[in-house]
C-alpha cells in the first residue's frame, strides 16, 4: 500500500472540505499547507481510502498523531476542560462539554 494517497484523490478530499482543516476549520491561504490525516491511522491498519482521508492543518495533525478520531476528541475535551478550570470557570457541568469538529455534520460516521 502506498504511504500517501494519489494527488487526484487527495485534492478531491480537500475540495469536499472547501480547503478547511477537518478538525478546527482553519483555511490556509495556500492549500498545500494542509496535511493528509487518516481517520484510522495507518499504523492501526487505516488505508488511503477516500472515507479515511481528512485534510488537517499541521497543528491538528501533529496533536492528533496516531489517535483515532474518538481518542482525539477525548484529548481535545480534556485540554479544553483543563484550560477552562485553570481560567477559573466553575459554572455548569464540564462533563457535558461536547466536542464537534469542523468537518462533522449530521451524516458524519465519526460524531457521537
């Protein structure tokens, strides 16, 4: 299996997200600044199938590393809750914080 997707396949994935990072929504001025991310990491058996390819900014891709989307969601939630607590936020139940990534919609198989 090739390590990276074919260029035509990759640009199709980028166009689906209108050039935005699937996670944070950042849209770089130069689309080549987006990196290839795999919803199921290649080290865990993920392939270069269209459904498994996600455009990601370098920051999100490095932060996600070899996590699945579900694991990454838990990491992001933990970071956000920790930051809210360190800023003195005490109202509400922080367990109810819901993390929704930019690329998710009602039909996303990754949302919950």
